[in-house]
């Protein structure tokens, strides 16, 4: 901990947000795993590039900043790649 209570407070808030992000990513992985099982059972390809583009466009519409469009696309591209890598 620093000697500056303002820094400590910001760090505490950032830690809380990071824990929420981690929980959300894990929940997303659980949902995508269930979707993948369903798709596998029904002979549907796991990766749907049209859906990925639709998701990116929707998140761009949701984004009110300060995250840039390029930042948002980079984040979701990495998230989608992570899900594919984790779930095979």
C-alpha cells in the first residue's frame, strides 16, 4: 500500500472492477461452453464469423467510451480468441 490514501482508494476500486471482469469472463466461458456442447450435439459449427461481426457491431453501439472503437474491437477480438482457445 502507498502512503497516499487517494492512490489506495483508486487501487481498491480498480481491484474490485478487475474481480468483476474476471467473474464476467468466467461466466461468459461457462455460457459459451454450454453453447458449444449444444452446437456439437446438433452438428453446428462452433465458430460463426457472421455472429462475431454482429456481436462486434452491437458492442460498438453499446460503447459510450472512453474506450475507442479500435480498443473495443481489439478487446473483443482477444476475448473471442480466448474463448476459442479455452474451449477448443
